[in-house]
């Protein structure tokens, strides 16, 4: 299968980047996007060119490591999929694919399609947990959790931390990421106790890290590989208001 | 090499209690005087690092990933076992111990396996306290399901993403300590050497993967929690970057490598579909609770599965193992599938798969129940294959998965090198020759949360801190210089074959000659082929760029150099063990019915290999004794 690839090449954060064009006709529709890049890189190396730097690890959509823009969409055109779960059969023979990194002030570019997403870890570090030390704890069934509550908490906890939500947002907001963690924990009885403090700290960290504000556009929900709902943001805003002003 | 397992005296049920009671403590005020390095941030590494930081030790954590949350524990799907007996179905610590020991074909230590079962219930309590959203019944109680090799329901799960949810718990505990300033996190750092001071682990040397600088870090104890090496087979269920480099470099410094050839092939992976494929995706074993495995009774049957009538289907697991049926353990289920495929009954476009069929379960429970149980797995299957498993059976095949082997450790998880602890899949300890499903998440967590905090503190209390001396500093300098030289020599080859291409060649040799089935002549061939591959690697390796920049090809090449040497050891280990046990199936040693034939008289020991020089290893043995259970022939009929 033939594809024309326009890929963002940028050697380092200090240097200027640009799209570079590559064309090959020996792609296989069964290849995933990272497999396509592996294939292209092998030929670039053989021709003495620097291979394209991109990250990818589990290749089954759960580690959250891969991710870049494909034709202007985070992770590409397939709904509920990561780049590694997107196969070339989603495109037509002769198509042009534009690949560029996730762009956000809080995700500084490292090289080509690689960005630094450690700001997400910093948000978790200020409150994305239940303050319990490891080791023996009370009998698990002493905390009863309704079936649906556990399912809802799981839906929020399914976030893989890939950063697509930030990349899709015109404001580069991390609201969906932050709200998902807040709601995962706030829904559970063991996480409710610290909920007020948690929302204040995580929202503050989100702002300090340079993420933008949310204006409820909803692009984040559309690109989220785990289908995390925009409702989480509404709940976060409600909890933030209550924690700050008490209503 | 001295191998002292240091198993506490006393009855099986009291060994762990006695160990903890005898372990030495360090006054909370003095703990900050000791520094611990933890390499790896999967379940074992994150849980250990968080626990030690909470206790007040200085902890530095290293990961080659950009975030600790990426570690491959995240991909475990089906669940985690615990002997809670919530189902009142006859489960107990004793039964779980027995199932695990038998599942491992009596090639693990009784005391370790018992402790794993004993600590399992506490792990569930702790995970719930951390906020892990396990599945719940309508009354709010925790829900369970069954896994292979057992007849009770003791598996706790969070849809098909249990590993992700447990890792989130450990990662959040880790980040909490990081936020409190109680541990230091070094992401994008790959360990390339272990530092020793008078025979004791005293630090590591890393490459900073973002700028290529070689850095050394000193400590009073080093923990390796760097995962498994099933990726050596190239096509595997593991992540692309899973590697053996950290444990292999420690092995080269004197740590014994135990049972290297015991790699589990998972029976329910997706089959290979094309030549450009870089990995095989796992479909959770939990699917075997409701899915029935079959192939057509006729060879080369080209009909669509839905058109093959019931009486023309061979439900071969139910036929061969009526009491366990589709829940036969992984080694047995994988070999049975390979047998059907090799004999010409395979299905799918490459005739390299068997069917996993949900037709009966859908009729019995309805689509909604099946969706709640496995919805994300069915979705994942459809994304990869384009096939809707609610309408058609899944295509599945065995794939390289979990390494039961790893660095040898004693009862306290310390290797034969003093101060070097090895946790989780990186060690060899609890699973014997075959791991039961849902025991890997358990082992990683139990090692990190419940065992290492006691044994590490005990070690530090007895051995003290290591003084920073000029000798230590010059030792670190020498190691750094050596690592720089190694990287330069790889870069200077300037050949024409990429590391990935060498990896594919290595994987092919191992799959064909040292995979689900092994046989002397083939293994001897494999050894020669690996030696030839090694020679070609050092003559024709292609790496672009330099060592002082982001260079994924250089990273892959370094890992592959270690994989090639480990590959040779794997074959040597498989050759040496003249018996069949668990995942290690030697054609020469089977019963008339084609089942594994163990040789307890000659091989009731753990093989531990000492590194002498490249491709040359010396064998040591840790004899296994069984006091509580007498080894029997494993039967799942």
C-alpha cells in the first residue's frame, strides 16, 4: 500500500522544526502506526538518515506511551484507540498522513514526535492518591461499594495518561486527566475523606504546570482512547466550587 | 557461588511469622542514614520504593520510561489471586499453596509458595484501601472469578485491566512519597552496570536516555525490579522495551541466574497475522471461564466456524482434561493447542490458531453479562483483528509471555550478591516451572509491599551503611569508563543490519528450537545458530547517530547484545535439564499420552548458572525438598 507521510522533524527543543515528506509503496494495511514508523525508520537508517524519534511500548493501547497527532487528530481517526491500535487499513491507498507531536506549553518537545509529559506525574504527586501507607489494612469487604459505584470509579480510573486530551484541547487544558483521577477517588468511600483538599491541590498544580483552562469544548472526550466522559470535568468544577466557597 | 536459601526453621505455617519476628529493625530516626536504589517502577518496584520511603529510608528510583506508570505491569488483564474464600468454595491458604506448587510442577520452594498464599489476602485489603476499583457484586461485596489450574474462584479483578488498576495504586503511593520529598525519581535512566564494594551491591551506573550522559549512583542496597524477559522471543505479549539488561549486567557481576529456560507460553494470545508484526496481543485467561476452545475434527477444514456443526468440532481440552476442561493450566493448554495446529487442524488465515468460542456463554448469560465481564477485551480484539467476537469465535494461539526464571534469590529475596535484592518477575522464586494465571500481579505486589520492607531493613540493620570512600568513587569511575567504551564499540561497527532485525532472527531460533517443545538435536543446533548470530551481530550491527543524544537504536542494540548471550544460556539450560517439567517440555521425556514426565530422582533442584565469560557458564544446584506435600505426577484429567 502506498502512503505519503509528512512528518514533523525537529532535532532538539532549541532548533527549528519542519515537516519532511516521505513516500513509500511497500506498507502493509495490517501494520499499526508504530509498525509503519519502524518500517520507515529501517529504510531511513539504511539510507544514512536519522530515524524518526517516537515513543511506543506496550503496543496494545494500555501503557499510554505512544501518541502524536495523525492528520490533526490525537492518536488518529479511530475512535477509542491509541496510535498503536490504529492500523493502516483505516486509510486508503495513496493517502497522505500528517504526523506531528502533541503540542502544549506544558508538554515541551524533546525530539520529532516525542514530548515530555512529566507534568502529569507532578499533578498526581500533589494529591492523586489516598493517603494510606502500604502494608496491612482493614478487611477488604468491610468497605462495601455498590456495584455501579465501582463501575463508575473504574470508568474514571481507566485513564492511561497519554496526553491526547491536552493535545486535542485548543486551550491545552489537562482538565479531563485531572478530573478523571479526582472522580475515581472521590466516588469511593475510602477516597471521599480527602476529596476537598485533593481537588484544590490538583487544580492548582494543573494551573502551575502551564495547562490552560477548560471551556467545555469537549474535544478531549472525543479523542480519549478510554472514552473518559466530559461529565468528570463538570463534577470537578462542582467539587472545586464547593471546596473553595462552600456551595 | 554460595547458595543459601535461608529458609526459617519450623512448620510451614509459621516460617514467615518467625522470619518477621527475628528480623532486625532500625530506629525510625536512623533510617534516613541508609540509601536504597530501586530499579524499575512496575508493581514490584513502585510498591517496594513507596514502602521503603514511608518507613523513612532514603530511596532513589530509576526507570527507563518517561513516567513510572508505563511499566508493563500495566498490561496485565485478568486478575490477582487471593485466598479469601469469599465464595465458600473450599479455598484456603493451604489449597492456594497446593495449587501453586502443583501448577509449578513441584519445582519451587515450599516455603516461598506458602508465603505467597499467606500474604495474598492482605494484598487485597491493601489494594482496596488504596482505591483500586475491583469489580463488586450488587450487594457491594467483592466479586471473584476462576482462572486456569484451579477449581475455586479466588481471582479478584477490575474488568480486563487489573494490572493497570493495581499499578495505579502502587504508582500513586510512589508519587505521594515523591511529592512529599521522601524519594527521588529518575525517569529516562537505564541501568547499565551494578557497582560492587567488597562483594556487596553498592550502586548502579545508568545512561541518561535524554542526553546520553553516563551517571553513577551509590547506595547501601540495590533492588532490581526490572520485570521479565519473554520479549527475547521477539514476538511476545510483552512491551517492545521489556529487556533483561539490568539483571544480565548483575549476572555478569556474579549474581546467579536461575532456571533461565522456563518461559511460559500463554495459550490465549492473538496469532501472528503478518510479517511486519512487532508483538502479539494477549487475550486474558479469564476468557476461558466462559469461552470454549475447539478446532474442527477434520484437517484443513475451510468452512466458516459458524457453519461447522457441533458433532464436527473437537473441544480438545474438554476431551483430554475433563475435570479442568478449558481451565487447564497454561503450559498444558498451550501444548495442546500447538499439537492441534501442528497436526493440521489449525484455523484462521495462516492456520496457526484455534477457536475460543463464546456462543454457549452468550446463549446462557446474554450479551449484556458477557459485555460487563469482558467488554474491553472484546473491543480490543475487534480493534486488532476487525472481527466481532460476539458474532464469531476468537482466533487464539500460544505466545511467549512470562519468565519463571530470573536471578536466584534467597527467602528474603536477596541474590547471592550481598545487598542485591531482586523482586517480581525479575527473580525466579515462586512459580516453579509454570506460573498459574493471576499469580504474577500477586507475586510482584507481595514482594514489594510485604516481603522486601522486612528483609531489606533486616539486611541494612545487620550490615550497616557503606562508607563513601575514594575507592568507591574510583570504582564507579572505572565502571562508567567501561560502559562508555562498550557503547562506542557498538557504535563503531557501522554495519548494515539493525538491532530489530537481529532480534527477529534470535526470536525465530528460540521459537522453533527452544519454545513450547524442546529436543536435544534441535537445541544443539540452536546453540550453534545463536553463536553464529552473535558473531554476525558484532560485525554487522547498524546504529545511526551518537551516544550523546536520544538514540533508540543504541538502546535496542545494548539490550539485544544481552539478549543474545541470555539466549545462549536459555538453550544451554534447556539442554542440561533431561526431564520435562511445567513449561519445559523435552520431547525425549514424555508419557505415552504425551504428558510431561518429570525426573525427580535426578532433577529435583533449581539450576543456577554462574557467569564465567561470554557463552561460558557454570552450573550450581539448589536442591528442593518437600516436607508438606509429596511431589506427584500432575494430573488435570
